[in-house]
């Protein structure tokens, strides 16, 4: 018999432990880390007894374990996104789907979307008020939603407008249900689950129309760049195609993973830069010079100090798993604290400070910088999201002056899945004067002479 060995943890009643996290996630994780160290056992609503890890070696061992040994927890976003989504699938089925969906989000495919992202950013930023404070997160939501609808769904016209109105409602209700568990039959056909089901039926109907239209125009299908078109043409190793329900579930998962989280990181970026004028000044100079190293480092650092998702989870599938100091039994849920990993002083000296220079010319560690999770279940759209944030920030700094502030840091608000700025990343901007072209500067010099 294998002897189970779990980390220590609080002995208070389970519901009180759950209340502590609900009252303040970051504060709770930090307090428990200070008392018990880099591993502790804690009770979370819906998940039960969790082993919480933030030791780099133990986290790496968990992330690199085979999915036959440690895979996704049973309670996951698949209940909202559908059984055919990457969030719900496990083991061989997850690997099969992931292999099919990886190509559109890597390599040269990403360059196809850069112009689209800049176009949507310019269009949205044109609506920004100048000289008065406003919240930026709703704008970022619109940018990332429009990008996803065009790049992933290939939506246009009526379907584009319908999805743009529907999807924020669907995500909002789903996030609320994920945060506060509500029985499915609560309030019957008038309750939140009924609203979610109605939104999902409407979504499936719209996607069905998009699939029908694409399938009926085979000649143009091969020339399209959107992910839906690629899904319709792709085949598994055995030659079979994705089913309609699989396509609908995966498209919804890609929307959820690539819309709210990316927009929230951009809102946090504005919140951080306004409070660090030296970094902001250097970023503007870099944009004007056509460089990008500091901008890329800044986005890495924002995701380190303000992770939008602060944890990722696994469940032990083997009879037991030796993980560093611990021996975990089958069925044990394990939570990797992204927040505590990112605040590890050994990995990131002066970890609470916002310091983009720590990443200039330095690639972050695969198993220490983990805003996209890690291992076989790392976010499939990480490269796409990184490119999108880079283009949006570059366009913003090129076209607008972002005014610094001495206001206190915006607090973190937990919205069911994402940790968002409580005041939605407030900003004051002014449009920059267009920089003269090289030809115009040369002509001006000749006239002066």
C-alpha cells in the first residue's frame, strides 16, 4: 500500500475556508503561503480538498506528467462550453483535438491576423474621449471580440452582428454560474441556467448557419483564413471530419479563452503604465523608433504581476503520484497557484514590483511564468493572444498619449473566471499629432535651406 502524504493546511470548517477565498482570493493565497509555505491543503467550494502548489520543481513535475497520470479536473468550463471543447476533453480525445486545432494559432498563420487586429483597434480607439477619464476595458472587450469573430468565426454581416450582441451575454452568465454554483433546476425556466441554455441554443443556430454557408461554397473555402474554414477542411488521423457539435463547442471555447482574458490583460496594461511614467515614456520612444523589445517585456511583466487567471488545476488519474515531497492519491485535485508562482522571490527578485526590464532580452521560464497554464493543457491560443496584445498596445502608443496618474492602484475584482481591474482600467488620453514622413521632413529641410 502506498502511503498518502499531503501538505498541511488549515483545520477550520470547509465552508469557512471557502468563504475566505471568496472574500479575497489574493489575500487568502498569500496568507496561507506565509503560514504553510509553497504547498498546503485547502478546501474550495465545488472542488473539495485541494492540494495547492507553488514550488517550481513540483509544478514542473505535475505539468510534465502524462495525462494518464494527471489530467483535467472533473469540474471545469466544459459544462458551459460543451462536451466537444478542449476544456471538457481528456486523454487521447484531448490530444486528438488539440493536434487538429494547433496550426491556425502558430507560425506564419499569425501574420495573417495582424492587419485585422490593427484595423479593429484603430476603429475602436477613434471613439475614445480626449482629456477626460474613462474606463478602457469595455473598449478592449469590443476589440478582442471583433477580432475573434472575424479571425475565428469568419463572421460577417447579419451573423457578425448577432454574435457580437449574443456572446458577451453568454460569457457573462457562464462566468457568474462558474463563480457561484447554482442548481440547474433553480427557478426552472426563469433561472440563470435557463437563460444560459437559451443563449447557447441561439449561438448554435448562428454557427449552424455559418457552417452551412461555408460548406456550400467549397471553391472559396480553401482561400479563407478564418479558423472555422480550417476546421471544416481538417481531418483527424483516421480521415474523419469534425462534427457540427464539436466545431460549435471548440469555437465557443476559443472565444472564451481568447476574448475576455486578452481584453482584461490590456486593461491591466493601461492601469500599470499610467502608474509607471518612466516605463511609459520609454515605450513611446520605442514605438516611434520602430522597435518592440520593451513592449514585449512589458506585456510579459503585466501578465506576471496581474495574472487574469490566477490558478490552473489537475486531477490525479493514476493510483498515486509522487510529487516532490508529497504522495498524492488517485482522484486528488491539485491546484497550481499562478499568483504564488509569479510572486516567488527566488524566481523573480523584488517580485511585487512592476519591472518590465527583468524580461528585456530574457525569455520567461516555461514552468515559472505561467499565465497560460502549462503542460499538455497550456492555452492553445497563447501565441495568438500575445501577438494581439502587442499589436493593440503598439497602435495605442503610436496614436495616443496616455497620461500618467498618481491615483492608487486599481484593486482586483473576481468576475467568476477572470481577475479584472475593479475600475476597468481607467485612462486619460489625447490623440498624438501624426509624425511627418521622411519625405516630408526632407522637403521641409530644403524649403528652410
